[in-house]
C-alpha cells in the first residue's frame, strides 16, 4: 500500500533518502519532539508537536489538520460559516471543517535553539485526496517563481526588517484567567531603549541583552544575519540579512519572526512585528524588500547595465537599470496600489504612510531616495544594483509580499512598460497615492487584472474575505486602540 507522500506525487527516491537521513540524525541527537509548522495567510506559523516516532511516520503519511485553520482572520475567527448548507460552494474542500493533511519537507529540519531536544519541520497543506491546496501562501510564491522561470529569471531578495522589543514587567494581564478574551490582552511592558538616537552605540549597549538573544537565535537557526541596529523609535531595532533566492528568503523571514518572539519571551521580553505599537511617540516599522532578477543561464544580475543609456540622465530608469530592470520597475509602479494590501496587510500598517516619515506616500520611484516607494540603488556597472520596495510592513506574509513583486514585475516585462522620471520630492502634492486604508487596498487589489490573474481569482476572493472580516470587526470596535492592542500587539 502506498503512503500519502507517494499519493501526493512528491515522494521520490531522493526524498526517501532524505527521510532516512533525518531519522538517523534525530536518533543521534536525542530529539524527542518535532514541531510541524506551516505558514497561514497572515504569515504566522501554526502546526502540531509530534513525538519523535510519530514525526518519522508523518514524514511519509502526513499529519491531519483541521481545514478551518486556513480560514482564520487576525483574531482567529473563521471567516466562513463552514457548517451552513452551501458553505463550501466557493471554497471546495473546506465544508464541514474537513481535514487537510500536512506534509513536511525533511530537508527543512532545524533543531530549535531555545528548546531542549526539540526539532522543527516546514510543512505545506494538502487535500485528503493528495492534491495541493492552492490557498497555501508558500505555494502561491512557488507558482509565481515558476512563471518567472519560464522567462528565464529567478528573484533574489534581501531582508531589512524593523521591529520592536519590549521588556515584560507584568505578564499578568495576558495570563490572568479573569481577563481572558478573544483576542486577549498583551503583557505589560517597558522599553529596552529610549529611542531618538539613531544607531547610537550607547543605545545598542543598553539593549545588548535582548539583541544578543536575537543574534544567537537567528544564527542557530542558520539565518544569514548581517547586522542588528538601533532604529530611531523608542525600543525599535532593525535586522538586516544577506540576500538570497526569494523562496529561501521568505522561509527565513517566517523562521526569524517566530524564533525571536519565542526565544525573547522565554527571557522576559516581548517582540512585536506590529507596524505601530499602541503607545504614544512611537515610530512605525517597515519591511524594506531589496530585489533583483537573476539570469538563470548566466547567474548574473539582470538589472545591471554596463553604461548609462545614451542620452539618459539620472532621472531616467535606464541610466541605472538595464532594460529588464527598467521594465520591472515600471511593472511595480503600475500595480503598486493593488500590491499594497499584500505588502501591508493590517489596518494598523496603513497609518505608516505619512509624509516626511521615511515611509512612502505616493506611487513613484527615486534614485537612492528613501522617501520614495521604490528606491533604485546602484549605478551602471555596479553588480549590486537593485530595487528596494519600501511599502511593506514587518508583519506581512513574506510569500505574498514577494509573489506580488513577481506578478507586477512580469507584467512590466511582458508589456514593455516604461517608468516615468524619478522623483526628487516624494512628498510633494499631486500624483497617484498609495491606498490609505486596508479597505481601499483590497479594492485596488481586486481591480488589478495582472495581480488577479497571477495570484488566481480564487485566491484573491479568499484573501479578500479574510481581510474583510478584520475590517468589519474593526468598524464595530468602540475602542480602536484596544482593538489594535489585542489584535496585533499581542500576537504579531
């Protein structure tokens, strides 16, 4: 009798060898528990913890999960009435809270550095009949990368992530059963540095203890951490990683956020990737995504041009970027409004788009200009030439953030789009604006033919319904700050 991984079509001789190699590794290292984790629509890891023997069986047989886990909004409320008649008509395979199956990648095994004798495996969901679930956000990025490969390119990305770390002074509000709610309160916290002293060495020394935990956790997870920096805002920091292929970078972002939250919590700290924590005088956190295309035949950066285009000025995209890079830039601009909700997917995050705040406000690009939505970095002949998209927030689902870049950029390549001149005044009046709310962002996504075609109409409907649930509950909340405190600060 065949096992589930064989019926799903992914179990090759190489995978079997990998499973056997993992079994030996687990036995030799004394692993007792293995967490099977997968990334939901919001970029949050969910999963099950199996004993070592059960985990080894599940490498081939999979492990069941309730399908409604894929239908949750940011408060963990199911956005579909799965038990009502006809509930599954627009979402086949989910009616009645039917089971899905998680299949792990044995090559993804990681020993968790903050836990004793505990490992972790990255999983993806499958229907019980062995077919893949198209709503899986990692699969959404895999499909986008497949489209990109068809035209001869890969996507290389670098992570530059701002977030906040606080010291917990009282865990009581979060753990007091008398205060339990859905969603619940976060702990009471204090800052790890007072802020407003950008990259000050004294501030780094003050925050050294939690930053060491971040450093050691990231490196123990095998992540290519490059630097840890003090950001401008109170208790705000930044982590920068070496660039790598997009799927690996997305996987790394999920592991990083999950790992540092847990490791810091064990040491008495609360890390949050919420864009704007619910306190006065904070600074917004962004996730700046550096990107370039790799020519799959030569391995070269396809954005690089040897010399500026004849007759061009620094305001022209082709002064710095190759024709491929210039068309990609134009595609990102053409679909900027539609992609915003995939890069900044929370109500809280849209408050970041304000003038003169090192955050974008309009759909434009600039030559090494940090006020622009798209910052072109490099010069003719510079092998590190790239485009930095500054529209994202650090709680974004990385698979969707990166897939949005690919579908927008591919449309720019396919249609040979040309970007307007670079802006030197990104906060000037006039011009097309980035959406100012989650609701406006959803509408823009639904209106983007290229993004809907690339992501799939079914996925766009699915994602829109989950985010609309968040919008509707926020509209009904009497205390908007308390809503964001519970919805985002406590959990993201």
